[in-house]
C-alpha cells in the first residue's frame, strides 16, 4: 500500500466516523425545529412524521403571540407567560452575570498579583460550584419564604451570583495572569493608583477575556433549571421553568408549543457559544486549560 | 514607615475590600440555609406545622431513619453508577472525536462548531426533545427499524431496566462536547518534537499514542474526568423532566430522591437529613477531587507552557 492510499483510507474512516456523530448531534436539533412547525396531529404520529406536509406557524404565534386560533389543544393557556419569563431570564442572567464577573475580576486581580487567596483557598472556592445545588435548595426556599425573597428576581440573582463566582474568579484570573506585570509597573511610575491601574490598564487589556467570561457565565445562568424551578412560583419564573408549563392535565405535553419556545430559548445560546468557542475549554476547566 | 510596609497594608485593605461581597453573600444567603438544614434534620417539620420554627425535637431519630433507608442507599449507588457511566461515555466519545480532529483538515471548523452545540443547548430542552424522540413509537425506534429491517420497539422510557441507561445516553449527547473541547485543547498543546522523533525512529502510531501522547495528556484527562463526574452527580433536569424517578424507582438518583421527599412527600426533615449526609459525602469526594486537580493543575500548566 502506498502512502497516498493509506492517507485516503485514513480520510475515509475519519469522515465516516465524524459524519455519524454529526448526524447524532443534528437529529435532535432537527427534531425540535421540525416539531415547532408541526400541527398537533403530527407530534406523536407513527410512523414518525419527519417533516410535516402542512407546516404551520401556529405554534409560534400561539407561544409568542398568544394567538387563540388553531387551538384544538388550548389547555393550560392561562398560566403561560412566555414574555414574563423572557424578561425575568434576561434580567436575572444579565445582572447576576455582571455582578459575578465584576466582583470576580477584582478578586482575581488580587489573587494574581497579591495572593489575597492562597492556592488552597482558590480550590476551596470551587466548592460553591461543585456541591450539588439540590442539597441546599430546600432549606433555602424555606429561608427565602421567611425573609420574603421567594419568587423574587433578587433571590435568584443572589444565588446565581454565588454559584457562578468560582467560574468568574478562575476564568478572569487566567486572563489577568497573562498580562505582563511591566505594564502595571509603568503605570505606577507615572503615578497611577491601584484603582486606575486595574480599571484603565488591566481590564482594557483583557477586555475580550472579560467579555468571554461574561458570555460563558451567561450561558450557564440562562440554562439553569433546578434552582429557578424551586425558588420561583409565578413572578420570577425563568424560561427553562416556563417550558415545563406547556403541559395539559389530560392530554400530556403540548410538544409543538414547547418546541417553538425551545427554539427561542436555545438559538441565542448557540450563537453566543459559537462566538466564544475558543474560550469554552478555558471556561469549563476553570481557566486551567488556556489554549 | 517603610515602603514595603505601606504596600503590605494596602494589600490587606484590598483583600478585605474584594472579599467582602463574597463573604457577605455567603453569610447572608448560604449560612442561614445551612443552619436551617441542620435544624430541620433534628426537628421534625411537616406542612401541618405552623411553620418551621414550630417543629418538634426528634434528636437523632431522623438521621437514623435515613441511614437505614434502603431507597436512599439505592439512590446513592444509582447516582454514582450514573455519574461514572456517563463520565466514561462522554470521555470515550469526546476523546475519540478529538483524536480524529486535532490535526488540521479541510472541514475542521465546521465539525467543531456543530459538535459543541449540544453543550450549549438548555438541558431541559434536551429532556423534552428526547422524550418525543424516545417514545416507543417515536422517531428513534423508527430509524432503528429501517436500519435493522424489522420493527424495533425499544421501550426507552417505560422499561425500568433501560430507563437509567436512557438518561446516560442523554447525558452523553449533552456533555460529550465537554470532553471533546478539553481534549482538543490538550492535544493541540502537546509538544511536537517527541512525536516526530519517535516517528523517525520508526515507532508505530499506536505505540506513539500509548507511550508518548497519553502520558503527556494524563493531567488533562484527569481534569476532564473529574469535572464531568462532579457535574453528573448533580444532574437533575433531564432525569426529572422525563422520568420523575420512575418507572418504579429505576431513575431515582440522589437529586430526584431529595426532590421527591421535599416536594412530593413533604417530608422536609427526612430530605434535610439526606441532604446533610449527601453534602458530607460530596464534600469528601470534592476535597479528594480538588486535591487531585491541584496536583494536576501544575502539570497542566507545564504542558501548556510548551
């Protein structure tokens, strides 16, 4: 066998295997989109309907426009408030992520330059993320009820701030570590104080890193289900929790509407994620992997 | 005062300032919840009580009850098994894909973008979509039937022997990209010289992989496994949304069991005692994991520095 033949076989095997996984990845995504355009009768048909012969926009108009037409399946309409959920998700994830990244970045600067947290303390900080939230949400919901934070945006923002802080500190620290210290020394000689050095020298240098950290944590917060599910009732419901409400008492899930809402929830995240794809490994590994 | 002393004082002030919001929010939010959890595990609270403050002192009875509960033991074993199986599954697929892809080729960017999409998808969306796909008369069985040429009617959701495996499959679909991106980064950062040297000496690809690349990648592999395992221990949305612990108790992992005890059986005290035990168990696991990570982190930094 010549070298080119060997390479051709290599390539054939590679593309076959990669394409098989590609199809496995794409099929469920295709199925969400396809279902969102299906009329009720095609949702659970056998043999399965892959693409409806009469595609319809009614799922979208029903979910996002509150339309009342086309609804032989109008159950549970009144409790669904997708726009409230959209507003809540946006407010909660943006504010908690902003707080987490800003405070995280200052802590990270302190750790990187002055060791305000020892290495062991830094690893202990990971606990805030690694202990499964289920062990605390029960008592937390009782406590929130007692102090009036249950079903409030503030309550959710506070808990998301705490649980995403380890990511924020570790990820921004990995960027700050890469800033040459000479830059800060130069600024110091010119008379800049610490606040100016951080906000006008260090942060601008790592601004793309800060943005990546922000977007990365935004993805995590936006998709979080358990905590939001337990700490919200009606007023602070987020999109993932809202999705569970498209369920009838007798007819089961309202798949078409769910799919239409799912598409709306997921597409922004996929776009954001693909934009910061070079930083995803750094984010998920708490900045331990830097390339 | 000497200049170094001034610097030291400033550093101390900075430390207090930046750590203050963290410590404050832990004390205000997590602290009371932890105390309440401990309180509930010693005082019996039910929804018929006037409030949690009006519960009855049970001493260690609740803990004894939980420790003897076989359903709780089963949930712990199930969770560990689930986390282990899905971690290995994610790793094998993720690493496999990374090995096929880390050398530049024409459509690399395209495959990379598609392959990371599952981990960007909201888990609860995955759950509801999977439910549609996995019905006995759903598209997955439809496709399998046409591939196999006979009716495949696997009960992915309703067969108690398969259900937990189905959750593992969903978890792998969702999180194989995690291992994939980490291992891609790991493979990309490997030094080229040792591999080239071995090639010149005539070593086979398999030998190069096992004797050069794998040892160099070890710290990164450990990282990918440890982080995935810890996250899998906490998995809730996919398990809950489709199965609620069923059929029977076949998908009752730790998070599901605690949820059921709190919000279905309203047995808050039992759930609190369970949570406490699970928390202690997880802290031990996490401290071990952190210990491993702390050691490997130095090696990762070395590999990356090349």
